């Protein structure tokens, strides 16, 4: 049997594990610094883009503020006009009811138009011309009416074949009526 005896010292194997751990952490640190640097550059770009947008919005606001300076006065003018109109509102429904209550039994409105703040144009149908004259006189006596003008009277031709009780009134009177605004505002519409 042969036994081999080596009296020379053997070299110890070096432990490379600490070097590997240090290299791994160095590589990890390098990767993290690259990622953070990329995110930092993205955030810087986004911040500069947002700063540009903010400056554009400020410029637009300044231009809008200079152009809307006139809008404030226009708005005030519109509000003043609205307040004036509210003061000159004519109560149309009571006026129409008052004018209708003055009509003869078989008279009726053919058309009604409020042409101004206190001006009315009315076309009324009557059976006889005397009813048109009586209605004109009655309108002139009303306190809420300042002026009545009979613009004209037209006639519709009625066939002889129609029943006397079945036809519509054949005289059409056109009136131009001016309302008394102060009386309407204080007293309203009262027919006499």
C-alpha cells in the first residue's frame, strides 16, 4: 500500500463571496442611479412644459382681461336697460281683458298686436258700422287709454244664401290705440 504524504502546505482557496456581494451592490447602485436620473429628467421636462402652459394661460388671461374691460360697461348698460324695461312693462292680459269686455255681444278681435311699449293695433269684427262707432266712443272714455285712432273700416261680402244667424260679422275695424302708462301703472285696467 502506498501512502502519499505531502508535507508541503496547500494554498487556501480564496473566498470570493464578499467580492461578489460588493459587486452586486455596486451594480444595483448603478442601475438605481440610472433609473432615478431618467425619472428626474422626465420630471424636469414635464415641469418646464407646465411652466410654458402656465405662461400661455397668463398671456391669454391678460388679453382676455383687456378685451373684457369693455364687457363690464356693456353688462352694466344691459342691466340698466333691463331695469328701464321692467319699469315700462305693460300688463297686456288685463288690457286685452278690458278691451274685450267693451266689445258688443257679437264683436270679436281678429288680430291684436302690441307695437310699442304702450301702442296697440287691433282689428275687430262687428255686425254693423254703428257698433264700430260705439266701440270707438267707448274706448275714448276709458282712463287707461290716452288716444284711439280708427284707421279704417273694411267690409266682408256676405252671401244672401247664408242664414242671417249663421254668418260672421262683416265689418272689420282697424284701431290704433295708445295706452296711458301712468294710469296702467297706478290704477290698472278699469272699464267704465
